[in-house]
């Protein structure tokens, strides 16, 4: 039914302004029809689990079969590749590490667009270059489908608890249908504008996050060297003007907080390699828009050096440990 209604809309002519709002409400009412999910890594796995918890049948795949076991045990149907997902579901969410992964999952030999149904809603929650999101949207449009970018903020903890923030870019008339699914996985779902604007918001957020984490790590390290107890210093910072997410929610110093990567040898969380990738995206967009980002550039350099020094798979808050080792401790 959704595909038939989609077919009544003008998807191929960019000059077409008419929006069939009856279609939008009809698809929203489709409710608990199957949802496809591609990418069951640290973030995708708990996101798919939350869809299952909300009663949605999930059809999933991942390049690493072992990543599928948990969701399969909870009732998800596992298929061989993204094309098979598209063959069985007309609402698909992807959560992938990088732009090349997204291009392959959508446009590859066994990609989503090989078997996508007309009228399908494709939501990509990866963090990638905004230009790639626009390319995927154009390719999906040619197949009669709709692509939206919806990157997330909040990390693995928020993914597990269903409290992610989604930054959504795409056709505004499709936002309600996308939000129905995204609210199962997040506490905040924000419409940012046309395709690519969700990615733009995410890149800006992560650049600030990296700068803040480095600043917090430098501050905590300096305080420790001056003889301050790290828990006391964190307490003071968090009741003062220096307070930030990296100090009060995700402190990088081992022993200051429980339930964060710094308390688990920087395992889990958001990898240094991924942060370096996101900062690279910020650098590319800053160069293309001729925007000065001196602190963002320095943060990118620091995280790239960390990757070369063996920190690639550790959480990005391990920059505190990196700074300590740099001073010979």
C-alpha cells in the first residue's frame, strides 16, 4: 500500500512541489511492519534491540555474522546482505562506520538499492560526509525511495538506554514517518533541514566534543600534577564555569566516575579512530567552506597521532592517558 501511494507522488521531477500528506499519514499508521537494520556494531546492536523492544519485527544483517547473534536471539530475522534486507522491508535503518561503508551498503553489488522497493524510507544514522548523504539521496530518488540522514549523539550508553539524540536531514514531509522509528531509540529527534544538514550538525557537535575532551584531560592532568585529588577537582569543575559533558558525564580520569570507559581501561564507548574520522570530516567541510577552525585542526592532529600510537581502538577519552604518557609518566 505504501509503495502504491508513493508511486502517486512525483519523485523523479525535482520541480514537483505537491506533497501527498495522505501518503505520509498512511505510512505512519503502518506502524509495526518490519524494519530493516544494517550494521550491528557497538551502536547498531542496541539500537536494533530497542526496535525489537518496541514491538517492531527486525530484519537485519552485518558484515560480521557474529554481530547478529544477540538480536537474532531476541527475535530478529537475519539475512545475508543489505539487498536481502531491502527485499523484505520498506523501512530501513543503516548504522555504519564511514562514508565508503555507506556507499557500498547502498550502491554495492549486494546493496540496498539493488532490491529497494518504491516508496521505501531509508534512514542512515552513520556519521559521514554530508556530500555522500546527498549522493545517496539522489540515488535513492532514482529508485523511487526516500533517503534521510539521521546521525546520532550520546554514545553506546544512550544507544542502550534509548536516549540518543537524532539529527535528521531530508524531506520535511517524511520527518513524521522517520520520527516514529527514531523515537524508539532516542529521547530527542530534531529536524535540521534538507538532506545533509543532519550530518552537518553531527560534525559540528563532534568537533566541539573532541575539543572539550582534550581541554578536560589537560585540565585534570594539570590539577593532578599540582597535587589535587582528581575526584575533588572534578567536583569543583562541575559546580563551576568550567563544567562540560566531558567533565560531569564522561570524565576521562580513571577512578573519578563509574560506568564510563576511563574506569574500564578505556574499553567500549566511542573509539579514537572514529573520532579522528569525524574530525577529518569537519576539516574537509571547513576547508570547502573556508571556515577557520584552529582548535578543531589541533584536535584532529592529536587524535591522528593517538591512532598511530596504539590508541585507535580505545575510547576517545583515552586522550588523558595519552597526555600522561607524553610527559613520561
